[in-house]
C-alpha cells in the first residue's frame, strides 16, 4: 500500500490538484486510475486489484444494463466502478471504514459515475433493502470474527450471482470427502486438503483484523454449506456462485440457525 505518487507527464495543474487530493484522502488499498493519476502505484500486491479483475472480468457480462450490484467491503470502490462502467443500473458499495468510503466517493465523482457508497457492516445487511443481481463479497471474509455467519447473511442478498474472494493459506487443492466419519477416524484431519481454517489470535501481515484464513477446500466447502453452487473459479482466490439451497422449509439457513432450528437436510 502506498500513497499517490505518479503524476501524468503533462504535469497539468489539474493533475497536481488530483494528486494532492488523493494524498489528503490517506493511504489507499485500491490502485485506481483517476485520469492518469494512480492512487496506490506502489501497492505491495502490484497493480491491485486490476491483477484480479483482469481474470474475473472475463466471467462477467460486458453489458450489465438493468443489473443491480451490491459491493460489500467496497473499499475505494474498484469493483463498484468496474461494474458501473459495464452499465449496471444501480451500484451500492458499503464499508465500515470512513477513510475508504471517502476515497470511493471521491473516485466515483472524479470519474463522473453515479454510485452510492454507504457506511455499513456485512453483519447489518438487514439495513439494505431488497436483493441484488450481483453481490460482490471480496477480501472481507478473513477479516471477520464470524465468517460463516457473514456468508449466511450475504446469501440473503443474492438474487443472481455472488462474486466471492478470500485470502487462502495452506493447501490450494481440494477433493471430495466422505459425508460422515466414525468418531475414531482422525487421519483426515492431518491431510492438508481437508477443509481447514487457520485462526489468527494476534496478527497476520501486521493486521489484527485477519481472523480466520481458509484453505481452498474450506472456502469451497463454506460456499456449498451456505447453499451456493459454484459456477466458476476464475482466479485462485475467487469463485462465482449462485444460490441453490439457501432456504430450508421457506426459511434462510441464518434465521434457522439463530433460532436453534437448523436441522440436517434430508438426503444431504
Ligand atoms: C482487504 S479489503 C478488500 C477490499 C475490496 N473488497 C477488494 O476485494 O479489493 C477489506 C475491506 O473490508 C472492509 N470491512 C472490514 N470489515 C467489514 C465489515 N464487517 N463489513 C463490511 N466491510 C468490512 C474493510 O474496511 C476493507 O475495505
């Protein structure tokens, strides 16, 4: 992560003013290109998140006319901006961090894009009305103390597709596993491909908000367990999914679980 430093060759006063404003808005996590001025040109992950979008974007229609988009944990709005550029009708980005929301609002205004950015948490999506054709839930899961609760909450907002991304650690391979095991079977727990989450008690990468980091199998298992079907895996850490069995007996998994009424699916 770094602050803006790249100034277009023209050195116009507009570019200088833009650079100044970008710096005033604090450190950026998204490297946006604002009329030739980059917001995080020295990002530790490279041209982030362009490097991810390059592959993900190929699985998303070029024309999103009429579509609604909810970007949860939108940060400075990179994905919101790209979805709006594809013609999405309504784009709403939410984040808990005012610094990022201010960056996102500034970026959208600078690019003359009509995107709404609102303060809000993934745990409080009941404050967001309706459901959306595309829900983007990228880079947030591992920052949460209650990841599966968040995923079960997000699912309630997905009318069309979920674009999900998480940091992964451990094995990047997954395989089919048995549906049940005897109490005395333990060997699968030492198999690195068995679904597992790494709990970070203190910090990871200097960040105390990194709580639970799944391996690849756990990320996929959680998506399935939340009632989603995985349609594609366009990029190592990203999956595109559709809701399939998010309700049981007419109620969402989250509501059943919170009421203590979640029972195993027949035939599952
Ligand atoms: C690693 S960044 C990912 C940003 C962006 N979605 C992406 O993939 O590039 C994590 C973002 O999640 C936000 N965030 C953290 N906890 C959140 C919560 N409970 N609800 C909504 N956003 C949250 C952070 O403020 C930050 O902007």
